[in-house]
């Protein structure tokens, strides 16, 4: 039995059109399925995934939505079993959100992923079913933040504030919500003091933003961590030192063109364990989901724990 977890509001409501196409194809291939809809509740996808893993027959979970939907589903799967052990059922990803950043890394880059998004729902679903019937999977790493798992990128600072702003901009700016939110957030920018320890080394200071990366892309295709690898058992930590508002305005174009890695204020390292102390009134962003947090956050990599259909 395959369990479909679908977020009906992801992708501005377009995800719902994937369900009849997907279920029809599964049945044509003699694959039984059951659909589950998330609500607007916090961690609803998490609770659904955990219930499936612990109480139902499950050949695999298929997540239909964006990066936020994936994060909740994966967190529920991870918490259904002892952390660090291989999850016994695979995850299928049918990207249908606004950004779909995780699959840009998984699928071979931004241009390839975007080309696939533009195909008709029927074509995308057909390719997806093909990966299931031929059992094309890859085993990837997952990162936890104080035991809450995520697939792609955890971030704090300016980019987390941008995500919060973008949520209010989507209805007005449509596909340009993230870019509009960047410039609005920069006008209110302030650096944040962070205590950062990575594999025992201290990097504490004032930062514009910090990204804890498994994947390479966020924010609808910004390649913040070009060297991040889903299969290497490592966290890629990107730290951008504190800058003024004018310099922050100049920073984002360099990220858009992947030139930020050449800047002196940018440091990127690979590690296995990151400990960050987050001050009050700051927000942790995990794959586009906002979690109010303060105090110590431990980031750990769980190597090779999840099979993903590709």
C-alpha cells in the first residue's frame, strides 16, 4: 500500500490536480494507494506520516507538495524509528510547491528540475510512477535540528526573515514573492549575534545569515551551498558575516549569480555536528517552515537513512 500525503494549498492550490492523475496511474500498475490531505495545522504532515509509519501497511510514502510539505513528512518518518537507523520504507516526491528547491539538488540541478516542472501533470506523474515500478531509488542523508528532521536547508538570520515576509507577499507578487520579500526584509535588516560551534571549532560572531545545508538550493533556486552533497554524510555550513543594509542589498545579487562564495565575508565548511545558540526573537527556518526557537540548537547529520525515488 502506497500512502499519498498531499498538501492541497501548496503551489497556490495546484497540487489537488495531481491526485486523480496519480491515483489512476498507480491503479493501472496494480499498486494500491490511500490518500491523506494535510490541513493548515502546524506539523500536520508530520503527524500523518508518523501515524502511517507506525500503524499502517506501507510500501512507501508519496509526498505531493513543496519543500515545507516534504520537511514535515520526513520529520514524521524519521521520528517513527530510532534516529540513525535506516527508514524501512521509501519516500516518493512529486514536486508541486512554489519553490521545489530540494529536488533541484536531487534531480541534477536547477535547469533540469525547472524543465520537468513545466511539463504537464500527466507527464510528470507518468515519469514518477516509472521510478516506482522500476524501483529507482537513491539513499540520502537527513539532518536533524534538536531532533526535528529536515531534508534540505535550515537557516536563520536575514533569509529566515525573508521567508516570513514572503508568506505575506505570495498573494500579491505571485512567483516573485521571494525576491520582493528580500528587498523588503533588507530595509529592516539587523545582524544577529550567534554562538556557533562546528565539530569542536568556534565560529561565533555577528552574522547576516547562516545556512545549515544538506541540499544546495533555497528561496526558489538560489544556490547558497554549491558544494552541498546529499550522499556524503556531511553538513555543509554556510556562514555570512554581519554586514550593513547597503552591503546586504548588494549581497543577494551575488547569491543569485553564485558569486557569493568568492566574498571574504562568506565561509563554507563541511562538518558532522553544528551547535548554534539562537537569541530571543529570532526564528529557525527548516525547508521553508518557520519554527520559533531560542537557545541551543544541535544540528546532526543522519547518513544514508532514507531511500528516495528518483
